[in-house]
C-alpha cells in the first residue's frame, strides 16, 4: 500500500457505509421492521458521509482558492532541490557591478544582513557578498500580485538577519544614493528570493555589535550569556547606542565576529602583508623553505616551551625557526625565508600575548657587512608598509573607523632611521622622561623605555619605523656575533613600529670554535641536548658568514593599525585560557 | 707606554751600555785602575751588544728574504678582517655569467667542492654557488711568482672540499667546454683565494655520496660511524663506484645531504609547487588564512593525534584545518585557502609516513553544483603540474638523473579523467588483476587496489592524474554530504597521482539538523568535545553550501618525481624515531 502523504486533505468518502447483505445468518430471516430501521440508518449515514465529503471538497476548494490568491508563491520560500532561478539570470559580483548591468536580470547569493518592512507592500533588505560589500534590495508588491505578492513582501521582510539567501532581481539605479550600503549607486529590484540557509531568530551577537570596537580583552571574564541584550555595555555612552561586546563574547560567537566588516578588513590586510613579504623576498633571490614545528630538543633555553609525549620520547614545539634557517644556509643556500607558526608556552593573559603566532623569517649569506641583512629587513618591511597603503586603502580606512589611529609614519626613501642602541639610550637620557635619565648602554630596554624612545624618534625624525643596531652583548643570545671592533656590543638589531619591537635579528657566529667559546661564556654547556647538534652543524662543512631576522606578523598587523589587542589581528587567537574554536 | 706589537722584530740596540758617570760616591774618588777596568768592561759589553744587534739584524734580514721568496703571500690564506680583494673586482652570479664578463676581474664567494693538483704549478678547483651551479677555477703559478706562486698553487690545491672560499679571478673562455661543471663555457683564472670557513679534513659524507640515490630508508637501522668509507654499500655494483648512503646517514650529515644537487633541486621544485598553488588560488578569488596548530579538542575522531599539557588543560595538534576553513566560510568568506603544517601521531616507520607534513587546503562556497570545487582542485593541480615542467625543467631532469622515473602523464585540456568510484571498481573488476575481481562498490579501496587502478587508467586514458568521485557513504567522515539522488554515495572525491591519493575533498553538510543526524548515524555523540562546537558553528548563522579539499604537498612532490620515499621531499622529515636535527 502506498504511503499516504501526511498533509493531504482527507479523501472524499467513496461509498456510503453499506447495509449488511441480507444473507441468512444466526436466527434466520430479518424482520421487515429491522430492515427498514437498517435502511434508515444507512441513509442517514450516507447523508452524513455526503455532507462530510461536501465539506471536505469545500475546504479543499477554499484552500486552493487561498493559494491561488498568492500568485508569487513560486518566487520565494525555503530553497529546495527543485528551486530554480530563471535560466537567463546573470551571476553578478558586487565589486564589479556597473552601468552595463542596469535593467538586466541578475542572480546574487549573499548574506541578508538586514530586512525591514516599509508599509505592507514594500520591504528593503541589505545583501552582503563579502567584507562590507553590500547592496540594497527592494521587494515591492506588484498590483497584479506577480512576480511579487504582498505575502512575499511580508515573508522577505521577516527573514532572520544573517541568513544566506539566493535572489533574482533587476539592477536599477536608485533615486538617491543608498547610504547604508557600500554599493550606493545601484539597487536590486527583487523578483525571487529563497532562503538557502536560515540564521536563528536571535543571534548570539548581532553584526552591528560585532562591528563595534571590542570592549575588553580580559581572559578572566566570566562569559556572558548568549543574547545581545546581555552583552556588557562597555561603551554605553557611544553615539551609536549599539552595545560593544567583550573579546570572549566575540570568540564565543566566532561566526559573527568574523562576519564583521572590521575583522574581514583586518584579515585582508594581514593576508596582503604576508604576500608582500613573500613576493619581495622571492624577487630578491630568497628561496622558501619549511622549518619543522616538532623538534627534539628545547634548544633555545628551554623556558616557555611546550613539551609533548612523542612515542617513547619527548618532543617540543619550535619557538622559532632560528636553527633551521641556519641549517639551510649551512646546507648550501645563499638566501632563504619561511612563513609559519611558532609557539610560546608563556602563561601571560594580556592583549599582547598569544601562545601561537606567525613568524616571517629570513636568513642570508653576508658578503661584506652584516648590515646587508638589515638592508633586506628594512627593505621588505618598507615594501610591505608602502604597498599595503595602496592595496588596502579601503580596508585601512574601515579599520580606522572602528579603531581610530594616527597615520603610520614612514621615512622618506634614503632617510631611514638607524640608531645604535647607545645612541638610542643617549636620546632617552637626554630628551626622555625623568625616570629614564639613568638608562645604561649595557642593559636591554624595558617596554616603557622602548615606547618612550619611539615617541622621541617620531617627534625628531617623523617616522614610526626605525632600527636600533648594535645591541649590548648581555642582551643577546649566544649565537649573536660580537662586533669585532667593540666586543661589548653585537652585530644585532631590533626593528620597531610605534615604539614596539617587531623584528629581532643579527649576524650569527659561523665558526664552531668561536661559537663553542661563546656558549661557555654564556654559562651554557656546549654538550647539552640541542646545543651540541647546533654547534655540530658548523663542524660538518664550511659555513659562510650569515645573518637574518624574524618578524612577528601578528605584531606587524596589530601595530600598523594600532589595534588595542594583538588578538584582533589573529585568525584564531590562542591564549593560555582559550583553545576554542 | 704604547703596547709593543707582538710579532715585531726586536729594536736595534740604540746605545752601548754606558759606564756609570764618574760622580762622587761612597768611598771618594775612583782609582785609575778601576776606571780602566770599567772602561774595558764597558767596551766588551758594547761589543757584545753590537754583535747581538748585528745578529738580530741579520736574522731579520734572513726572515724577510725567506718571505720575499713567496711573492704571492698576500693573495691567499685564511680570510681575516684585514683581507681585501681589489676594489675594482666585480661581483658575479654564475647563473648570469656571460661573454661580457670575459677578461674582467671578478669576485666570487662559493663552496669549493673539489680541488686537485696538475703537476706542481697548477691546480684546478670547482667552485659552487648554489644548487649545481659550479664553475671551474684554475690556479697557475706565474713565472715571476706573482700574483700566483708555487706555494699558493700548492695551498689552494690542498683546501678541504666543502670549505667556503672567496676568490678574485679573471673570467676566461676555456679551450674546451668544462664537462665537470654546469658553467662549461667559462672558467676563472684565480689570482686570489682565501678560505672564509674551512671544512673538516674528512667529511661525514662526501658531496658525491650525497648525490647518489639514498640506499635505504629504514628508521630501524643502527646509525653507521661517521666517515664515507664506512657507509653501507647498498649499490656496490653501480658504475660510479661511489658508495650510496642510508637515509639515516644523510640525516646525520644534514649539511651535506642538503648541499647535494639532487636535494636542492627537489627543494626548488617543492617551493615552486607551493607558490604555484598560492598564486593560482589568489588569482581565482581565494583569500589566504591561517588555521591554528594548537586545538582544544581532538575533533576528528581522536586517533593518531598528538596531545600535550597546556597550562591547566590539554591541547592537541591539528590533523587538518578542516573545521577551521569551514569556520572561515561560515564567517563570511566565499573562498579561502591555507598552507601549513598538519600532524599525525601514527607510529608507522615506513618511507611513506611522517608525523608532520604540509597541507595545501582550500574551501569555497558552492553555487550550484559540488563539482565546482572539483573544477578548482583539478585546475590548481594541473596548473602546478604544467608550470612546474617549464619552470623547473632543469631541476626535474637533475632529479631524474639520480632517481629515474617515467614522465608524469597529464590529460590533454578538456580530456581530464573523472570516474565515479563505482566506475573505478568496475574497471578493476573487469580489467584488473585476478585478486580484484570481487571488489565492492560500497567499501573503500586498499592501497594495492588504488595502485592497480592507477595502472589501468594510465593504460586506458594516458594520464597519471585523475579523479574518483562519489565515494561510498561508509568510506567518508560524518561531515561529507550525501548525494541527494543516491544516499549510498557522497558528493566526495579523491584525486590521484600514479595510483596514489594526494587530495581528498568533497561537499560538507551545511545544515546543523542534517549534520547532527549524520553524526548520530555514524555512532558519534553530537555533544562530545569538539563535535558540539563544530555543529554549533552552523547554528550561529546561515552558512551557504560549501566544499573543499586538502592536498598533501609532500606527496605531490614525491609522487610527481616518483621518489622512493616521501622523506626526500621534506625539508626536515619527522618520523616516530627522528626529531633531529
């Protein structure tokens, strides 16, 4: 037997409940009275059935009439496998929409970020393709009820924001530019609209809230309950009146966090920075390689390193590709670079710390002077800063509209600022704040000292990007090459953005005898695990003088945009308390 | 007082030791006898001093004469801070050396890979810049002893191979092309040669041995003692007579392993493959993102996952960026890709396994058909294969000279081979080896079945690259979307090279209700850690239909070149027994 469709109308009663056949049965023939009675009953029941059938038919007719009233019923609803748009509808891309599309029938797949009714016959929607590329859509009921009916208008106007929809529409020029959308010169007159994937009625965080600056970055905060109305009102006095959420709420609602225009702009800037780094180094003769994450010894001191069981042994997560890029040089390469994750097991819960971030590393042969490396590091960063300003002008402006910041000042070509560490300290002593009057040339700088020096340099040289060279010997690891003319300092440097270090580098010792002596001087046993293998690299065969540097991509992005936290620059920020999602 | 230079000759005695002045002292005036005695003594001492001075002068003269004999003494030796080449020597790059350099004075910094004497007045060296870019250098004693002396020739001819040297030379055309070097049309007539960094007298593995095919890949082998003579003679019958070393010996001598031309060629091919992947996807509207390595739940089943203590909790190393690229799509991106490390804690010690490798991943919105994803995956791989053949023709030829392999066959444009899994099984049943006559359409293939099918497809379609689509439901994870017209199979596929899988992908379920139901069907608790957070992603807001794939870069390189082990394709292969260097 075929299954009966669940919602179909009851079938009309085919036959009246018939009287039992007058066959001989128990007790012989039936009396006339009884027969009459039965006939009356049958008639009655037949009449009842007839009326029920009539009623059902009427109901069915009425339902069909009601349906018939919505002449647009095939033009909207939940998308199914049978949903079809017109074959002649042309796919569009909001970034390339132009006058040639006006009047054309088009198709768009997009997130509906907003819908509102304008009376009962018209609704406006905002359709977003990616980033902040949105266009206004208009659904207006046609007098004849097709292609758009009043029911359709009502239905579209009630779609949950952040649902993904498929629309068919005609491109039109609006009477006035649409202020609410990035695409302001065109609008879509919608003739079909299907929900491809519905958003919930109440979002964990609205798009408007996601686009507000993050209110606080504490990892300690107790997560708030879901629902916009419960978000902390850190900037209640703000003119928008839209509550700002904490970083924890953003991460608990990562889908909405990532959909915000500001996060998409930051992501775009980050990706372009990375690409600019790679393309510059490739065009300067650098070869890409891949250092390992899993390593056999906590070679760089052992502090803040993640350890894990590795079959019968123990493994560590690399804190930097330092040794591995040197192995590439020892292994016959003249210039190498890498882009990849590095790890720090530091239990610091601040907006400046993460446990996993992205390192942009490079290493190269030094021909005559260790400053050749500095030329490349300075060159690649200036290349990134100058080009990002052009390639991502819109994205930078968008980020600034949420997180205001001053223009990142760059030196004029040929006017790059390189001070020695001692010159920096002198500047700090002579022109810096009172508390830094006694800073020493032999000790590393503190973060407040670095920031104060950054402010002095900005004022004096009009740049937010500069180099401090010749760091004191005591402030550098054992592999840093000493200045042969002054052994109190090294051929090592840091590069700064807005008074914060973003790159550390220098010349490395390439002679195993000198290296081993320095390791001893630093109080390290040259036979200890990881160290021994490192020194042995330079014993295997002759290794040319070389140097390099490591740039923190997360820091570059965060400091360039002057973001309040490095966590905003990361795709999936990892902190001691946060590994999800 | 000024410090006396350590090695200076003793100063000539200026004055004879003078007699004490005849001043009045103890005991009154001095007797005449005593005065004469004193005078005689003084004369004697003066004479002694004179003779000493004469001897010293003679010795100094003799030493200087001996030095003068080597008129080239400043043109060779260990490089020091004082070493200077001529200011007019021009830096060259072997790749761009041309006729315009002939007769010019040039400078080259390179690895000396070979040196041999030709009689007592001439030595030949091979100078390598990078990869296999080497040039022949000639050091011939000049009749006048300068700029090149016999001592210099002898010294240069005895430099340890794989030392790094700095030479000054004149570019000349050799009488006959130099067969031993890649640069065969020019040679360097060396006038200065300094050792910048010396190699040891005996290398752990010679360059010639490093350039031979690796003899065996067992991780179990006891490492051999250092020294070429002790290397295993796995291919003793080889015409070169040069012993081949095991993979363990190569890794123990990683500097020499990496200096081999074959490893540098493989590294070049790998880097270009990666760049081709990125540039193709970027030009097709894909945005790069960075998935995390540290994750909070072993979300993809939990088998073969590395665990580590993470402050008060536990963390895991990501086995793939699968969930994270889907979060990017849910987070408002239409097309994303990533390149980065992935980890497998599989205790398999074979040439096909590693614990860390590089994933090339992508994910994209599906507009109308899940095969849109397949178009991109097929497109990017064909782009990589077609371009690598041109960009790295020399490198591929070099690798083939060490590891012979048949040309990697590609389909003609428009003739790409896509079979369904069922069609592949049918081919195997009908035309494959006897043992595969009963293979089923509902079970995943074994490695031998895949290889046999690869051979059949090569014969039938003349390609080593193809797709198997519509994998059975039972062979795919819970997130794979079923074919709505046939629920026994999925909209998921594998891509193959030479009968081996290099990419797995498919459409994902984007509806949380459907996803949760499938998770239950697969016997997984939808509330379990990692799974719950994954399903919740699709509940946060509407997510469009999407799909993607993950390509194993190590496999692509190894299979393209038909290398005997995937370990040869990696920069620092990680295996259960090997984490160093």
